[in-house]
C-alpha cells in the first residue's frame, strides 16, 4: 500500500506540536522559573498530544510515536511499508519542534547563561538540554531507567488499544479519543515522570536530542552520559511489543464478540434512557 504525502505531513505536524507544546512548557519552568509541578507539566504534555491528535488523526491516524507505529504494524495490520516513512516524519517533526522552541526562547537561554554562568554544552548544562529531551534521575542506572520506560510504554499501548477496540463497549467515542490519550499520557507522566521524564516515544526523545547536539550541547545530548540516548529509543519499542501482546492476550480475547457487545451496549442505553427522561421531566 502506497503512502500519501498528506500522511507524512500529518505525522510531521503532530510530532511538531508534541514538542512545541511540551518542551515549551519545560522551557518556561527552567528558564523563567514558572511554577509548574510534575502534575501540571504532565497535563500540558497530555493536552499537547490531544491537540496533535485532534488536528491530524483523521489524516494519518496520528501515531506521532514510533512505538505506536510498531505496535499497530505488529498487531493491527498497519502496512509495514509505511513504518519507516512514518518514523522519519515523526523524528523530523520533533527535531523541528525543538528548533522552534529554542528559537522562541533564545533570549531566555542567553539570559539564563549570563545569570547562572552555565554555558550551553558545558558539563553542567544537562538541565538546559533536558528542556528538549529526557534524562534519568541520578539514582537510576541504564536497566532501571529502561524498565520504567518499557513499563510506561506498555501501559500506553495497551490503553490506546483499548480505546480503539470496537469490541470494547466502554471505549470512548471517536471525538473523545484524542482527549483520552492525552489524559492517559498525563496520568503516566504524573505518576512516573520524575524518574525518566516519561519519554515513551523514541522520536520524542531522539529528534530533540539530535537538535540539541547540533545546537551546541554536543555530547551532553548525543550520546549523552553512558550513551543514555539509546534507552528512550530501545525501551519504548520493547514496551510497545509487550503492551500490545498483553492487551490482546489478556483483555481483547476475553471481550464479548462484537454482536454480543452491541447487545450489551443496547441494554445499557435502554436502562439509562428512563433515568434521563425522568431527569428531564423533573427539570
């Protein structure tokens, strides 16, 4: 199946929005001292993803994440011929999003360096680089950080699969799907983001790391300390495989057949209708 230019543009724009909103939020925190806690940051990232999905999902499905693309190809029949083009568009989008954030906040970067003495590319400039991509807490080693990213991505993919499962009568309607995904990301970020920055997305991390490496951070960004850049690339892909398999074997195969699910849905709607009519009458 051939891929259209529109699909690649949509993946590029969706990935751009993800970093433009998310990294912009972190830049405000680090450079301007905005009072954001982990939950507020997670909510902004989540809503950024919702915006990206609302804008582009009708064109490309709005994967905006190689882990999602991989899981869709493995378990949901997404054409393998589109995987590499999608991933390239996603990385290009996150790279460009990081470049825009850097450009808009450039005076703040200059001011921050002057006031702190921390120079872009210096040994202690990782906090600035962390505006764009993820780094682990100091107490985490490769394995621990990878385990966190793997588990978070597995939960993300399982959640997405449940949202799009036609046999799941509790799946959100299509117009609420982007919001549901954003809330899921926010919840995962709020719960575990303080450890690894909740990348859950190889493109979300590698694209901005590539930009910051070229923008002056050098080895602080790529390959990062102990070649850490590999962790948020490899671990989410493994998590995607595990999450998709876990959903299909533990949840999907135990869901009622489509016809039975429709009957259950009809019964639920019938039972709720009299209550709604009573409420209207009372009003």
